[in-house]
C-alpha cells in the first residue's frame, strides 16, 4: 500500500519544514536540561578541574625522572594528562606511573577521588535512563520525535486503527497515544503491537500543554477518537473532540486531522474548525443494514473493499505521469488491460472561485466599497482556496490533471 500525498498535503509539508528543523536542537536542549537536573554538568566540570591541574602537577614533579635504561615516564605534558585520566577513571594501564614520593602520594589521592567520581557518574547516568524509562511507561515524558501520527483518545476501534497503520505503512511509523489509560493498559497495547513504535502521553488531550508534550507542532497527522479512556464516557465525547480539534489547530494549523463523532449534529463545529476528515460513529450502519434486506451482496461488497486483508481493497494512487492531460478512459483501459485493478474514480483538487475573482481589477467605486466592507469584517479576499471533489465514475472524456489521484480497486 502507498500513502500518496495530494497537492494540498505537499504544500502543508513545505510549511511544516520550518517547524521540523529545530527538532534536533530541541532534543539537545532537553538532554542538557535533564543532565542539569541531575547535576551531571557540575560533576563533569569538577572532574576536568582535577584532570588538567593534576596533569600539570604530575608532569613537573616527575619530569626528568629516569626509570630503567634512561626511560623517562613523563617526557611530555600529554603524558601527565594521560596518566591523570587513566588513574581517576580507575583503569590503571600501568604504562605510566610516578617515581617520586610526592607523585605517589598524589596518585593515592587521585585513586580515592576516582572511585568516588566514577561511582557517582555511573549512578547518575543510570538514574537518568531509569527515570526516562519510568516516565515513558507512565506517559509522563515529553516527546521529541517528528513526522509522527498522534492518536488522541481511546475506544474499541483504536486497535483496528493501529492494525490498519501497520498494513498501510511501508516503513516503521512512529505513533504517539494521548489519552488517560493507565500505564498497565498502555503496556498491554505495546506488547500487542510490537511492530509499531509506540509512545504514550498520559493526560487530557484537550489541554494544550498535554498536546505540546506529544509534539503536536512536529506531527504529520492527528486522529481524534470518541474517547472513553479513564473516567470518560461517550456522553461528552463530542464536546471533548471539538475542544481538542480547536486546540490542535491553534498549535499546528497545517496538521492533517481526522475526527470521530458520536452525534452527527456536531459535524458543523468540526467543519468550522477546519478538520480534514470527519467520521460519525455508525454513520453507514443504516445504509448497510437496510440494503442487506433487499440486496445482500452490497454489504459484502463494501466489506471486501474496506478490508485490509482483501486483494480487492480500495486504495488511492497517483495518476501515472504519461496520462496527465489524457482522458479518464485511457487510464481506465490501461489499468484493466495490465491487470492492475479497476479505476472507479478520481480525487480532484480545484481552486474555488473567491470574491476577488468576481470583482473587477480596476478602481470601480462599487468594487472598492465591497472590498472595504469585507476588510472591515476581517474577511480575507486574497487567500487562495481549494476544494477536493470526488468524481466517481467520471465521464470517459474527463481530462486528468497533475493534482488528480485515482481510486483503484484491486492489486
């Protein structure tokens, strides 16, 4: 299966690049803050303060001292630094060692300091990793990844969504779950889907701080489910979905969002929030059940097209470049004759006509008056708007555009 980007998605990706670039810097910053919290930078500075003066001291004390057949232990300054590092880390190669009594006393001091320093360093580093793992399991960490998919909420359909993402993605996809499941429940999900790179943020996904912890600014898509995790029920699920979409769009207006509703009457609120895809729970149950009473084959057909296990699953693919500017019939014949499936329609993206297109470009007083009134109402006239149209079984002479995407049934 392929995930094909429309022209709209491609433009969104370009706008998103500026937000993706600082991600590496953010990771370094978060690492530094974590190390700072554990006082590791101070400990490293303390070690360096011992190493450099120690190296200088032992070099001047032992310089010129001969061992054996005119073999100088510390003939250059780097020998002092090397010996200090080896001693303080308790490695003890034995290639360099002090000969004078002052040097030996100093070596004893460094050995004791080294035991303390190495124990403290190893313990601090271990505690950082342990703390990180504990936070990950409890959903308390801040996500620093990018180009990931966020799933807000949890219900009985969530596992099917995860299975679908596994089958649709050719490469490993990173998924961040934001909900109020318990750490134990998340661990059970993690074990059930070992092929997915799952991260967990525990909290209310209507809260902007929680969304920021899930790296909403650098995500590529968000799916908002009718949430029943924690103490939540379907009674106020739509209200929380609407609040979440408003928060998500305020943090990342270009993010591709899909939302699930319990009540179809709330669709208008998500449309105002500019949600890309809206699905009402059980929206097509009436059609499938009523149709089955008269035409039992239609529900079976729909199930066949919507099953991830089916060879006849419906999918979208880019129109091959040789067919740009050619008729739909030519594309249809090509797919059928080559056994690649049956093309049933096209997703077409077209520019909508705005008020500026209707008004003249001149200085007509009426046109200027209309534009002035719209500006006063804070209505933008210059923004290009586009709409997507599903052309199911279009006319055979329909001319394919470079932004068109074909819907195909079959392999």
